[in-house]
């Protein structure tokens, strides 16, 4: 075989279209190492003929010594050829730099050929690249000429590899440099003449003194060069004994070069060849996404990238408009060093500061109100500037929500000391990240430290490789994307099968709301079974939702594992699955049955959807014998009571055993239980008290809410609704007090007495806020619309869009109830006695 590492391989003419690789180069990395092969290297383009002709294999001593000697001999041959090509490359860079000085000189005259900006763009980093290679050549040349088997030059290649950052900058600018050169050629004849014929010096011992090359061909040379250097490094390593001092240095240089090559190689699918790992395997991007990191006590949005052997946490750098966006690496953990701390270990970690629910609810209201404004502006063909301003405000609010709502801790620990904490709003996502990492950790992974250049290259590749491009907020959605569903999704979780052994099992349901997923419902635990039969129904409020997720857990009763941190979920996920909520399929009056398969487990469930405008209707009951959907005055008269029996019983039961229940009134009870209670109250069944004492407390709280929601007229009446809206909007405290008290006085007695009874109860619930997490504001959010929302006839003008879920009306309804909840105790008799204090005009 004739292996030619001479100048011809590195084509000095370069007039043709730039090629990815020269002919014959595919043979470069594959030099046959069998002892029988006698390499012949043509002397063309060598420094001098004498030091090149190889010693015949027979003259290389015996056995292993012969092999080692032969390897070192091959090293010299590879290096000689590389040196010759390096000389040509330097000459090419020189030729490129030659016109730069005169062009710069004319740039400041009255007749410039190019502007300084254009010169800077076209010749960007060429000078730096030239200096790096000149220094490398000057150091390597004497070593090859005075060859000695103990000679070391790995440090030179390592240094060359460490300076690849300059090439990165050149590559990023390459496209624009070419475009600029082409534009300038078209518009300037002088420059066209210069760029068509650049004179490249021939090698020292070549007969040809110069060759003419175009600027376009020369600008491609640096890109080509890294490929060639990498191939040569490959061969050098192959012919360097592993105990030679150069071996680790060359190995390092090759890895850095390969990583660099992968990051700039646009032609190959970027997901497949991201970069290489320390073992030389391809480093692929497995998963990426936005997560909230708790860093130094504050929440930061990060873009997290999981590669084959490393987890990298980055943030998007702020860049000027039109500039290429870049990521900034905050930290990385090699998967070989990554561990998930157990709940016991997590106890010493910083506690998560959870934002109160009412602040999150407030923000949701604001976002929805802005959404309504955007819709109105669009409908009225409003100014695009006004719409943009609203969208910007919406994005800021949604971003705040995205940052502040997650509370489920996801801890990452580096064996070498440092711990990191992410907060997620969905346990589904947390388990996806954990499983993806654990799957990769099953492989034989090595620990490593990335050099600054490797880290730069890896971080640089993130922008191109990422699969998640936008922060998950709804304002990032295009107008033509599905807005999702607004309303109520009724889900019955029937049963599950496919478990290998008996366990204590339950399910949770998550839906996406405001762009991110949150847990909305949880079944009871079905104990010690392989085939749980839950048959529980839930009503889930949808706020622009597109997907439903079901997670199946095994309940953990091990006291040592139960963490003090409320949000630390220690139960084991047995399976999880997700389905798209297709508006066409879901919006039917009938139940739609489905199965989610997960991990060999099948969960059966049914669902149906009620749009918001349907669910807002207050429909009077046809039967006047029951209590639901019947006027409050009719019920109290029939019962000869001041407050309906159903209200008194439910409140008594909640105060007896539900006042410390986390999320009481906010967490929905099982719909089938609520329907059972509704039927019992409607029938005035004597078993009510027995049933109440056995029933889940959330179902009882849900029954009370349902009673008020189904009143044919709201508790605070249709007649007074406009006045309540005006009263709450008053800014003078005295006027507001006067008006709001007068409005209460104007209510019919059964409505007023029931309202005051409920008010005192809700205040007692809020007193336990440290335990039950229900503030006055939370309770006002839950009950405000239920007690005030006008009935069908009155609300026609109020209901425009389904997405006006938190319209200004709803916000005002919450504020009205909050006003009374925050007010000192109000007594019925005092109100009636103080009629004189209040004006009679509403």
C-alpha cells in the first residue's frame, strides 16, 4: 500500500468547490498494523528526502521490541506528512491575510474598497488561527527533523486542541463571512479581482513557487483543517505505545478535537452525534427541558440537558437581537458521580419556601383577565401595540407563576460534595427525569472533569440539540394552536390490573393548567391487593388543559421514610401514563371509557367534559320536595329552621373532624360520594347522620359547596348582584363599609342568617391555616363565585368566552366575600338595629 501523507493529500490548489474530505482520506485512520506490512511513504512534499525513507521491518530488532520500534517509526512517518501539510496550511492562511493590511489602509480613505466592519467580518479570527499554527509548526518542526524515539510532542497537540475555542468563533462566523465576501465581490470590482486570485506560496522544496486560489476556497480551509488534524491524531495514537508519556496527552487532544468536530458538524443529525464521552463513545442528548432550580435561596428557571454521561444545567444568555443565542453552563454532574439523596438525607437540605396558594390563585386571575382583554382587543380589531403590551404583561405574569408554583423537590447530589435542588409541579415529570438518569447509570460510566474548552463546546452544542425551545407558558403558543379545554372534566377511576404482587395502591390525576402540569385529584388507598377497584369519580377544573396524566402509586407506610417535608413524595410510582384531551372526543354528554397502559399495568377510567358555560348554569330543581336546586326560603320554611339542615350538618361535621384537613374545601371530594350524600339529603333519609360520620370529609365539604352552587338563585341574590359589584369597587373605606353593610341588611332573612352562619364557620377554618393551609383568601376564592354568581337569566350578559374563567366579575366576587371574611364579627341583631346608620339608597 502506498500511504501518502504528503502535501498532495492536502490539496493546495483548492480551486474547486470545498470538499468535506479529500480523496483517499478515508484510508488515513486505518493504517494496517500487521508486522508484515512495510509502509512506503512517498517523499513528495517532505522537508527533505533523507530522514523519511522507512527502515525495513527486518532491521527493527526482534519480537516486541520490533513492534514498539515499528510503532515509533510509524509515528515519525505520520508526523512528517502532517508537518508538510501544516506548512501548506500556514501558507494558505498567510495568503488570506495578505490583502487584509492594504484593505484596512484604504478603509479610512475617501475611496475605501471595504468598510472596517466588512474587513473584520470577512477575516474574522484568521490572524489568531495563523499565530496558533505558526507557533505549533515552529515547535514541532525541529522535533521531527532531529527525530529520536524518546521524543515527546503530545503537549504540543494538547495545546493546539485547547485553542479550538478560536475555531469555534471562526465557525460561528463562517457563514456570514462568506456572505459578506460575496456581497462585496458583487458590489466592488477591485475586491472581486483580489478575491478571485490569491497567491499561495508553494512548499519550500516544491518546484511551483505559487498557486492561485479563490478567497472562498481559502476561507473553507480552517473548517477542513480540524477534520484533518483529528484524523492525524487518530493515527498518531494508534502508533504510540500506551505507556509512552505522549499517549494520555494525545488521547486528551483527540477527545477534545472529536467533541469539537461533532459540535460543528451540521450535516449529521445533531441528536445522534452530539459529542464524545471520555471513553470515546458518542455523547448523545437524551432529554432536555425547563426546570426551576432553588439556588442560593431564590428560584431560577434553568434549561437542563441530560446527555449519555452527564447532566448539565444551563441558562440562556441574554443576547442582542439578531445575535446567535447561547447557553451559559451553571453546573454539570457526570452521571457516574450523580446520586439521588434518600428522604432521610434530604432532611438536612434547605426547606422549600412554598408560595401561599392564594397568591398563585390571584396571579391566575390576573392572567385570565389579561387573556380576556387580549380577546376583546382582537375582536374589536384593536391596535397591535396594545395587544403586544398585554401579551408582554401576560408573559411576565405566567413566567412568575411558572417560577413560583412548583413545590415538589427533586434533589441531585454529586458524590464529590455539592447538592442541587430543583422544584417541579408534577411528580410525573420528576419520575421521568429520575428514570432517564437511572437507565443511563446502568451502563458502565466513568467519572471525568471537562476542560474549559470541552465544556464550552458541550454548552455550545446545547442550543442546536435542544428539543424544547420555548418556556412552557401559554403566551408562547401561536394563535392557531389549540387553546385547550376550559370547564370541568369528570373522571371515574375504575380499576387497575397487572400488578405482580399485593400492595397498597392509589392513583393521582394531573392536568396541564397555565402551561404546566399540576396534581388535581387522588383516589383512596386500596389495601393489600393486586386488582384495586376504586370506582371513584372526580370533577377536575380545566384551565386551558390539553392532557390528562394518571400515576399509580404504592403507598409507603414506613415511618423512617416519611419525610417532614410536606411536598416530598416518598410513595413509589408503579406506573404512569398520559392521554391527549381531544375536544371533539371529550365533549359529549356520554361517558367515554378508556384504558391507559403503563409498565404492564392497565388502569381503566371513564371521562366526560362539561364546558364552563354549561357548568355555570344554576338550574332550579323540578322537584320541590328536596333541598338541592330549591329556593332557600322554601327549604327553611318547610324545615321551620333559620339555616337549612344540610348547611348546619355539613358545617358541624367539618368542624368536628375536617378543620385541620389540608386543603379542606379546595380539594375535591369523590363525586360518587357527593352524589350519594345529595340523594340522602334530598330524600331526607333518617340515615343521614350515620352516613355523614362514615363519609370522607372532602366529600362532605364538596356537598356543601354543591348545595350553594345549585341554588336556583345565588345566596347573595340576583337582585343585589350589581350593587355588590359597585360597592366593592368603592375606594373610600367609610363609604364602602356603609354600602356593604346596607347590602347585607337588604338580603332576605334566611339568606342573611345562612350567610352569617357560613361566614363564622369559614373564619374558624382560616384560624387553622398553619395546619390546613386554607387562608381567608383561599376560602374566598373557593366560595366567592359559588355564593354570588348570578343565575342563568341574569348572567347572559356576563358570560362571553369560555376562557373568561377568571374574568373581572369572578375577581370581584372573591373580593366581596373576602371583605366580609376580614370584617369584624357581624351579628344579625346588630345589623337590624343599626338601620339608621345606613343610607336607604343602594
